[in-house]
């Protein structure tokens, strides 16, 4: 399922594609901007979105074997909630 499919599924429940598009975009934009600012977003039963930190490290180019310095960076992380895990495992 991609973003367009998600909007279509929500518009079937809401009855209006424009409203569904605005709702999906608003939720995604809010999650992205909140996580980018360093805060976490916890949706009870669904999961937690948060920003993780990767330390600087040395890596190797597999083609040449040369050492490359990879700078520290931030990455988005998602931890599924217990209800989501149960649903995926067929327990609900």
C-alpha cells in the first residue's frame, strides 16, 4: 500500500477524497516535523516515532577496500506498540 492507496482507503470511510488527502498529509507532516525537532510521537496502541542518533564511524568501500569516514547523523526510528504487534501476529 502506498500513500495514494492509503488516501483511497480513508476516503472510502470518510466519503471525501479531498478531506482524506488533507488528513493523511497533516498527520504525516506533523509526525515528520516533530521527530525532526527531536521530540517523540507516541500513538497509543500503534507505536512510537522517534529520532535516533548514529555515531561517526569508519566504513569500507566494498569495491576498492578504501576506508571512508562516515559522519554522525540522525535517523528516524519506529517501535510498534503492543496492539500493532498482536494484530500482525494474528493474536487480535
